[in-house]
C-alpha cells in the first residue's frame, strides 16, 4: 500500500511510478530514484515489482496533518486515504495572495496546513471578511461549490501559507466509489 504519515494505504498501481527492485527478506532493494534525500518515498509491493510514489517531504507532512484532521470527523480506510491523496496537491502561497478570486466557481476545498486565510467580499467599496480559517482548518466557498455558480466572494491567505487543495471534481467521483468519503466530507462541510 501507500505509506502516508506512517500509515499503510491501498491504491491502484497507476497512482505510483513503476520502479524495478528486488525483494530481499521482505524489504525492497535497489530503488531507482533521484533526489532520495529530498523526497519522501511511499511504497506499494506487488509480486516482485515495487511501485513508488515520491512526494516532497513537506507534501507528505501536509497530507499527514490533513488525514489527522479528517480522523476527527470520520475515520476512513486505507483505500480512501490513497484515493484522496491522488486528488490533493500542496501549494505554498505568499502573504495576501488570492487563493480563489471573486467571479469564479469554487471547484476546490482547501486545508490550511500553515498560515491563515479568509473569505471576503466587497460591499459598497468596503472589504467585508466573512470568515477565517486557521492552521488545521478547511476553507471553501461552499455556496458556490454546491450550486456550481460563480461566487462574489474571494479567498485570500493573510500570511505565508501552505495549503492542501482537494479537487471537488475528483471528490465527487470518489463519493460513488468510496461512500465513506461522502460521509467524511458531509461532516466536514457541516462544520464550516
């Protein structure tokens, strides 16, 4: 399975890079990876072939914290963890960067790994903050996400930040295949 934050997760081989290796006493030998010292290795064993998914160490750490956050709402199985990892991306943003501009449809849910973000809109020229999300919280323009309509609200990070972006289209596809993901996100969205 896929090793995420010390936990073994299941995932289809197409999520992994195929790397030839030999198995010696149950351990893999001879990885053909570059920049090994900079990257986190996640391994899936299948017969005598090893599938490896490499993530920058900060990405692996961010995903670990994301799954700890999820566990507070609804624990999910290893297959769901691996599938969710496949639709997540980690981004680093600078102070005052706009994560999602007004006038666009929300298609992403964000986990604030480091930093702080806000949802805001302009009313009669005044900047109105609707809500904040701090480290270890989720932020999304939920009304736009659910209706598919453009939002008049924006999401902005207020400090240098690291966010995990979860693609809503990929998430919707997981709901049918892995119902536990739907239960998890229903509980997360109820908390927003």
